[in-house]
C-alpha cells in the first residue's frame, strides 16, 4: 500500500483561522536531526527512543523506509516541521489480533514539542493526518495500537471516531487495538461542527 508520491508535497490542508499544514515524504538527512530532538524528550516516552543517538535514529528510519508497505511523512505547519507520521499495513504486525483487510492502514504519530500553545493544534494535526490517509481511495479503515497509558492519544482517537476493539500485548507494550472507518471519521467531524 505504499503511495506513489506525484510531487515533493504529498498533502496540503489549510485550517481556517490557524494556518497551512503540509506532509512531505521523509528525507533521512534533512529530517532525522529533527526527529532525534523530539524522541529524546520526556513527552515522547511512548515512542520508545529515549537516550538514542542521531545515528541510531537514522538507522531505525532507514530500516523502516526499506520495509514493504511502510511509509513515513514529515508534517509541517507554516513551513516548520511539527509532526511525524508513520504508516504501515497491519498484516505485518497485527494479523494475529484481528482479521486484517487489504484496505486497512496502521499509523503512528508524533507531534513536536510546542514552542507556544496554540488552541486545538494537536487536534488540527490529527485531523490533517486522517484526511491525508482517507485521501487514498484504497484506505477504508485506519488501525492504531496506542500504549494503554497514553491518555492524550486516547482522547484524540475518541474525538476522531475510533472505537476500541480490545487490549493486546505487543512485544514492546500493552496496547489498545482501535479502528476508525472512513464513515466513522466523517461522522466524528460532523459532530465537532454541531
């Protein structure tokens, strides 16, 4: 399910009253120093890369980019890097926990530590990511497996329309397996407007 990027920018969304979000394919040389800074801060503990070197982060993302059905984007807000998106096909990781469909897409997101507080910023990032994923007509359902302790992301998932399926034990964490269909996300956005 690796996308074919037609240009350097793979997605762009302007959120009224806030600004412009863009996603670009990950560039190891350009983006790894930024990611290294993020993943070595306490707020990113669930990313499981605390105390890593730049070289270790580079090698980790070089490995991920080489995997089949795995792609990574750096997200920008008003021209500055502000989030990381990893997408993968769940058949490689989660097939023993549920019946994986070809139209499923797994994702991980990491938002940069804020320089200043912007109201609803993380929700705007999350909404941009979901719209990006569903802009691919092959994707009908987004699958996530957040750490059970990560309350911030659970709140975002609920707001976006995800439903919790069950608790699972992965190699590196205890997680909740959750799903969000295209229709669930659309309904969740409409509920935000009402």
